[in-house]
């Protein structure tokens, strides 16, 4: 089985803007695209262009949530749920 590629960049919203989290990510050599909270004392630098990509990801997940069978997880078996998720993702991508 192929090993997954290591994480190189993290896109997150302002909720994850903590000093401890930033320090952990820096220790792991992960670049951060998290804007600073409005009440943060010092400004924090982040890649604004990379942060804009986060919107695309959130819209994809929002589109998947339009399908009730995914949100409520009618299929309790993992294989069936995964198959349904793949089918819905394909249909959502085409629409």
C-alpha cells in the first residue's frame, strides 16, 4: 500500500488561530494559511491566495450536504456508505 503524501500546507479559518497550534505546525514543517483573529495583539502573516482556495473546499462539502442520504447516513455499513458517497460526489461534480 502506498504511503500518503505528507501534509505541506494547512488551510483553516480564524477559529484555529492559537499560538500553540501555530507552534505545533511550525514544528511539523507545515506552512499555515490561517488569518489572525481580530482580537489578536500581534499581526500574523498568512498566504492570502492560498486562504482563498479554502472557499472551494467548503463549497464542495456544502454541496455534498445537499444530499440527505449523506448527511443522515442512512447506510450503516461502511462499504455501502462509501459507495453512496462516491456516487453523490460524482453527481454533485457534474451538476
